[in-house]
């Protein structure tokens, strides 16, 4: 994973995270996996383009590889 961005419904602020150059060279995405894991863990509903077929399965794989537990359930 290289980066992610998100926005809470009804809020104007868009936020996200990205790998540093060093993290990219080392192929170490644990820090940004933790940041999006924290966001998803707070969410009740997630809306994403192609999320069900691509984003969520890929994120869950990265969470497993980075030894993160499953997030709280969301729709």
C-alpha cells in the first residue's frame, strides 16, 4: 500500500496518509496500515469505489501481513 485518503460523512476535511521515501524503498507499509486500521476500526459504514471487491480484501491482507487484528465490524 502506498497511500490512502478518507473523509467522514458530513465533514469537509479530507485526510490520509502516505509512505515516506524510505518506507517505500523498504516496502514497509506498517505505519500507514495502522493509521487506516484505526480509521476503519471507528467506522460504522464504509463507502468506497470498488471497495467490496478490491480495497477491503487488499486492506485485510495488508493488516494480516502486518500482524494487525481484524477491525471492528462495519457495513
